[in-house]
């Protein structure tokens, strides 16, 4: 495992940008690296990868986006873009890229979910993985957190020095 320090990025629907650290959407709907009921915070290592991840859900036209930057100082991160790390953990790249939505839709447990469960049980706070968004940059990478907090050892905080993000849903009322 590595100690990740740096910035990561996440594109949000502006309506939900007041809750940019919750992980509730991923918990409610599930994701590539978390089944329903498991919180996850999906971030990217570059702005372009974050935008690609966000816009993959909009097949026709890009929609308004709030791009947030997060300051990270997190222990217990596993870099699954590193072939040696994957090999040491017995992880195949195909397991990461499996069609998780299709498998879950027919009642099967996607290999990415089984992998996530195993890594969470082993104390992994987050994983660096390739971006599988169709329009992602060639070497786009994501950092998916299962454990995050406002302090070290799993610090992930949104950078909002000038308090520009809304405070709650009521901020959107006219």
C-alpha cells in the first residue's frame, strides 16, 4: 500500500455539490467498485478524467457540471494501475474492467465487487484504478475511496477556500 498525498478531482451535478464528500449516491446506486449499501467516493487524478467520468452518463449532450478539487493525505491506498501490485494481490485487469452493471442486472456478483469487499476487509482505504469511461484520456486514473475523513490518516477534504459551494439544497431555491 502507498501513502497518497496530492489533489484529486470530482465532477458533480451542481444540485448535489453542497454534499461533495458524502458518498451517498454511490451507496444508494452502487458503482464499479462498490455494491449498493457500500459508501464510496469516486475521484480522478486529473480534471479531464473527472469530466470524462461525469459525462459518461449523458449520451446526448454534456450537462452543467461543478468541478471540485480535493486535498488528500491518505494512507492505505493500493495502486491497481501498477501491474506488480495487481500481480502480488492476484488481481487481473479484466476483473477491474468487467461489465459490472450487466452482471449485477442479472443477479451475479461482479468480480470488482468481490475484489472491493476483499480489499476493504484487508484495511485498504482506497484504490487507484484506470478510468474505464469511454471518453477518458488514455492514461486516465481514478482514486476510489472507501474510507475517508477530514483528518489524517485518511484525509480527503474539498478545497473551497472562498466558500463558493452551496451549503444545502435550499441554496438552489429562487
